[in-house]
C-alpha cells in the first residue's frame, strides 16, 4: 500500500505540466534543467486504531532545479501539492555556483492509509 501510493505520487508529479519537467526518484542526473528530484525520507508520524497502525505519514523531499529566474515551476509545484492536500513547505532557495542552477527545496508529508 505504501509503495503503491509513493509510485502514484511519482507518476502524478511526472505529469506536472504535461511532462515539461523531467522527474526523477532519488538521484540527480547530470543534465540540462529544469528537472525535479523527489525521495521519500522516512516516516513522519503514524495513526493507530484498533490496536494497530492505520495510517502512515511519509516524509518526502522534493528538489526542483532550473536555470530560469522566476520559473513558473515554483508556482506549479505549489499548486500540485496544495491541490492534492499534501502539507508542504519551501525550505530553501539557493543558487548553486558549481552548476549555475536555481535549487528549490521542499519538504512534504503524504498520508497513506493501511
């Protein structure tokens, strides 16, 4: 159930703006931007009911890279996460001198029913 939910999240993220942005799971390719890298990083919290675990909140990190100042990618990611009612925060925005990329770093929590 958890793996299927994570796969679906990745598929949905990959369809962001009809595939204009390449999406990768875990690793950052050596390629031209824009692209998105996401990864589940562990369990945030869980909910117990009837003497068992009923729901899991998974921590997800999402990193978006672009060479374009004021890239609409940022707004599209905000809309994507908000539209799916996934709590998230934009943790940092950096310009990477070595790659010359603008790097947006998000953290999110996705609920998965068991």
